[in-house]
């Protein structure tokens, strides 16, 4: 998961896309006990297309594109 987080950070910085980590990892960051095997992120709606287009350059694979914006991406085992 560490590599996926590093690549997500590089994507956010290089592409200038503000990304919020939410869900289990967000809870863990703020001291709440949680178990998770994925990374949930939130981006502004006007940044979503840019994220989807640039994600493969950072090791992410687009598994599902949803009309509502709840896309599914993978990165290695994450």
C-alpha cells in the first residue's frame, strides 16, 4: 500500500490535483482504529477527468468508470 500512496502523492503534486484521503486511511491518520485494504480518495468534480486521464502514468489501472463519479482504480495489490 505504501507504493500506491507514494504514487498517489506524486500524481497529486505533479498534476496539481488536490486529493483528500478519506475512509479507513483517513481515520487512521487522525488516530481512530480502523482496518482497511484500500485507499478511498475524494477529488473535486472538475478535477475528476484529469485524475482519470493521468492516473495510468502513475501506475494506476482504471477498472470501472461510473457515471456518478465513483470510479474504481487499482495499483498493484491495492
